[in-house]
C-alpha cells in the first residue's frame, strides 16, 4: 500500500465520521501517515455527511479525497453523488439494505452488505457503519491486531462499555 | 509514533495554547473554529484558567486587551466575519504594544459569506488588521502539527515583540484530524516590566494606553514600532522550500493550498517539469529572500490561493516583477484540485515564461 484514499458518505447519524475516525486511528497505531477530513456545517445535522480519510506510507499531501480508491456509500444520494468519482479499479462498499439499486460502473469491485439489516438483527441498530468497516478490513486483509488498539482510542473511556459491541459489529461484517 | 495523537486542527491550537501557558481565552462561537472555544470551555476550569464566552467578538478582543495589560498570555479565536468585528481591538492592541494571540480560521466572504474554507482574509491579516499604521505577525499553518507548533511560536513571538500574533488558518485546517505530537520546550515568558501588576508603592504607575494626543509623541511611537517591524522583517520570516533546487516554475502557496499544490508538483515532476514551491509560513513578515533568489532561475510564478489573488501581489513585490505571474485559484469555499494546479503548471511550462 502506497496511499489509499477513502471516502465515507451517508446520512448524518449513521456514524460516517466515526467510521472514518476508526480507520484513521487504526492507520496511526500501525505507523502510517493519516489524515481525516469531515464535511462540516448544516449537512451534518440530519442531511448528508461525508469524510475523507487518507492512509499512506508517505506524508499526506492534500487531505481532500475527490477521487476515492474506496467509496463507502450508506445511502442512495451518496452512491448517486460519488459513484462516478471512484477511480477505475477502485472498490465500493454499500449498504444494500438501504440502497436498492446496483452499481452501474463495471470497472470497480462492489461489495453489497445488508449492514442496516444485519445491525438490527443483531440488536445493534446504530452499528451498521462498523459492520461495513469490518467487511473493509476483511477484504483488505487488515483485520489484524491494530483493531483493538484503534477501537480503544476512538471510543472514549466514558463509553468503554461500547467496545465489545463495536468489535462484534466488525466481526459480523468480516464474516459476511 | 507512540506519542502522537489524532486531533482536529482547532483542538491542537487550543491544547498548544494551554501548553504555552495561556490561561485566559475569550471568544464567541462561529463555524468553522468553534472547537477551539469548546475545548477551552472543557479544559480551562480544570487547570485554574479562565474560559469566557463573551457577548460578542468585540467584547472578546477587548477582554484580551485587558488581560494582556496585566502581562498574562491570552488569546481569542474566530472566523472571518468575527475577525472583522475584532479589527478595532486589534488596532488598540497594536497602539498599546500589547502581545496577544488571535486565531482566524477563515471561511468564504465577503459579508457573512459561507462556512467553507477560504484564504481571502490575506490582505486583512497582512496589511489591514485595523486602522492606523501597524502590523501583526501572521503565521500560516499547513498541517495540524503546525497548527499546534505555530500557536506556541505565536505566543513566544508576541511576547518578544509586544505585538499580536495571528494564526491564519482555514476551515480545512481547523476541521481536519492528523497525528500530532505536543512535546514542547516552552521558553520562559520574558519579564514584562510594562504590565499593570500593581505598584506595591515601589515603582511608578505603568500606563497601558493607545491614546497619544500630542502629534510628535504619536509620531515617535509609530517610528519606534516600525523599527521593531524592520528587525522582524529581517529576522523572523519563515518558509518551506519544496523541490526548488532546479525549479523553472515556482509555486507560491500557503496552508491548504500548499497541500494541494504538493500533489500537483509530484505529478508534474513525473512528466519532467521542473517545478517547485515556496510555502510561506509567516505571511508577515513575507519571506522575500527565497522568492527573489528563485526569480534568478524561475520564469513563472504560480500563486495558488483560495482568494481572488491576494498573496500574488507580495510574490510580485518580492521578485521585483521580474517573472511571469499566474493565479490559480478557487473562492467562496471551493478548493483548487490538484488537476487544476497541474494544468496551470503545464500551461506555464508550455509558455516558458512568454507573455
């Protein structure tokens, strides 16, 4: 991996920024150069949210991801908006329980994950995001030791009781 | 890497300020810098400091004036429209030779503008912070690490020269998270004999004021201040050079624009184009020397800015208008893409400096 550029997009409240933060922390604990840039402003409050995450072996230049290697789309507007921006040969992860259509591009790899459905079946309705992240880690062979360390950094001590359920969500995604 | 933490640029500024010994923060919320105030609200009460949300930006900057008069490190922060409100206070701080740290996390303007990143307060920060003849030290971070580093540096410079240091950041720098290390060997604060700390009946009263009704006295204070500025111009300019050794095209960019430009330079170099960048870290004093030196080899200067072209004037002045000058910009909260900058580089390369 030289540089991998991620774009996470969905509704505000789906944990878009949190997922990106987790990946950034994971990169940091593994000694990578990282950047995390959120969309900010009124769209965060119930509208669309997105964040750019870059993981690299060399210093990160622009933190803005306009041509993602990896797109995570958690709702239809996000897929509509960013599908064409993904680089050729890139990867799209989408929540197939919220997005009914298929990806039109034929030059990218697509993973359809019924994340919201899996989350509610497993009694963790707010963790569809982490189920998708679990799938990402699995696909990229990155479900390694950094996971626990990153989780304990991104989840504050106050919410330490959420650690296990987040780990479980990642595992569900990886097994899917 | 163990000592690095992920922080937002805004939070890094706040924590670095506390490390630098700042125990007084006054501000009024405004996107995209509110995290600074939020961080201070949380931390200051725990360390015996003072966080106060003022009733307005005008009130906040005048509280800064008050605390600075007593010799303590103090700061305020805002974003573009809020900085305009502070401009009277900035002038008073300068007139009274008071040190302070002021942060501007810029957003698009003019007016209320938008809330997305911008660099269009360059003129305001470097040339017209308020009425009267005065300057501010203007520091332009291009990473979260520099948001923190330049905050510490800003306090030190402010105290050293008894003037305002302004951190001129933008929405991207404020909102993004990057790994940051906050290990500082903070210099001891210089003794402030001018501060109003109480005479103990042992010395004359210190008077902190910007009112000089006698023209000759006022002239004298202005001239003395500008002698200080001259020394600063000669000694405190900071910049980073990137691939400038053989550069025939020189990009000038600061903050987020320099990050985008780096991507474009890497691509252009792959195509064999001799392009480099000078990134001013201090916008005032502007790093004239490296630009003048670059003009011996470079035929074209490309100023990449999130404004309608403000820093480009200083690039022209620094290089005595010797070269060809190109503006590569987006405004209103838009950010130039690496592709746009690359196109400007390729065009400049094709033209080879011809008009």
